């Protein structure tokens, strides 16, 4: 009988140890899940930021192209003004 009680006591200790291990594993899994959720949020935010930065880069490229066109139009306008002044000056002299 004592041998059976010793074995049952050993099994109970083993079960207690197993339960403690499972509880520790559960706490670790919960902590990992929270950390994974935090990382998911961070990565999601970084992806959103990357999309926003990409949009800003595209818009700035479009703006630069527009400004280049405007600069060329201004240059042409100035050239035409110079030509018009020269024509007016010649017309006055006649």
C-alpha cells in the first residue's frame, strides 16, 4: 500500500509540475500574442507610412514636371516679349 501511495504522490507531483509548465507556457503564449499584435500594428503603420511617402514622392515628381513646364513657358514668354519690343522699336523708327 505504501508503494502505491508513493507512486500516487509522485504522479501528483508530476501533474503539479506539468500544470505549472502549462500555465507558464500559456503566459508566454499570451505575451507573444500581444507582442505579435503590437508588431503587426507597427508594420501596418509602416506600410501605411510607406504608401503615404510614395504618394508624396509621386506628387512631388508631378509638381517638379509642372514647374519645369512653367519655367519653359516663362522663358518663351520672355523671349517673345523681347522680340515684340524689338519690333515695336523698329516700327517707331520708321
